[in-house]
């Protein structure tokens, strides 16, 4: 499974290098490679059957601190 993830990521970067990456500036390339690297790490961990914690609790805490949402009024 990991070999498949590796081949797909390398293939995607190679294809994008031929088409898309020529026209991007330095900042956009950094964001592109950062997101590709993050996706590669997550998919690699998933291929080794390592579970990652859900980010939903952190997102809910951030939204509650920004908007002061009362959780008791939200539907389940």
C-alpha cells in the first residue's frame, strides 16, 4: 500500500512539474509542496494502519473561542 502512495505522489508531482509548476511563483510552490508533503505523510500513516486523531475537537474549540458559541443549543 505504501508503494502505491509513493508512486501516486511522485507521479502527481512529476506531472505537475511538466504542466503547472512552471507558472507558479516561489510562494505558491512552497504551499504546493507543503500540502503535497502533508498529504503524503497522512496517506503514508494510513497505509501503515496508524490512526490519526480527528481534528474536529480542535476546530470546535477554536470556533467556540472566536464566536462564543453555546454548545447546548446545537442539535446533535
